C-alpha cells in the first residue's frame, strides 16, 4: 500500500507530491488561522482541516477506511509543517504570495485531484462521482476551514482553482488511469493552473 494514498502501485511517484501538497495546505491553513487571530487550537485545526479535510470527506463518500485517522504520517506532516511555519515566522513573510508557494500549492491541488478521481474510478463511480471526488479531495479541506472561520469559501469567489480539479476528474474518467495517462494529466493540470494564475483567469460572474 502506498505511503499516503490508496492508489495503484505504478503511481507511487505521487506519494512525494502528496506530501508536498499536505505541507502546502498545512502552511496555508496555519497562515489563515494566524491572520484571523485564532488561538493555538484554532490555528492547528485550521491547518489540519485544510490539509486533510478533503481526503476525509473523500473516504467517507467512497465508503473507505479514513486514511487520515488510521495512518500516522499525514497528521505528523501537518504538525511538523505548523511547527516549522511558527519557528520561521511564515506569517510575517507573506509567503503565500510567492510564486514558489503557488507552485507547491498547485502540485498539491493537482495531486489530490488525481487521487480523488482514482478513488472514484476504483469504486466504480460514474462521471459525476469521479469529478466530485476529484473536487472534494483537493478543495474540501479549504472549504471546511473557511466555514469554520465564517467566511465564504475562497474557491467560490477567487481565481481559476477548483475548476482545474473538475477538469482532471473529467479527463481521468474517460482516459482511465494508466501510469502514462496520469503523468500526462498531472503535467497538464499543473501547467493549466500556473498559466491561469499568471494570466489572472477568473470564471465569469453574474452581474446584478
């Protein structure tokens, strides 16, 4: 069984990107928790929800063993990421506005989208189910965090972000999950997200 995701053995390369994704989302949750003036418990919860919440929802929906509750590593990665963020005072460095952080966050987004879609395929979900698991695995944690701090989930109002996960789920449903296809979709997903970020793409809004 892979280290971080229940995915085919040929896709162990994504164990590394999953770790990077958990680190990125943990730091993101930490930064938001600190800037919302939460106490220590609130900051830790913000980090945990952002990094692991989507995978928990995915496993519940797919009627699978909840990996974050049965393996030690995901929680340890979150705690270490929060500790490092505190020691190096990331909350004072505007790190989330750095392009390197955007790249790491994008790798996490795409990796988690792929893992969610693969879970959907493995449990024989239809197109809607596969796209939903890709979506909820990658952005579900951020949505839970935003609801916890009483804010509109950022994916509903900012940037071309969650759309990438839906596109990945759609593509994997029809192209299936051979190692070659998954690697190609991973590269294209990262490229699409970074291109959209650089060009500041947004989905259209309804004017009132």
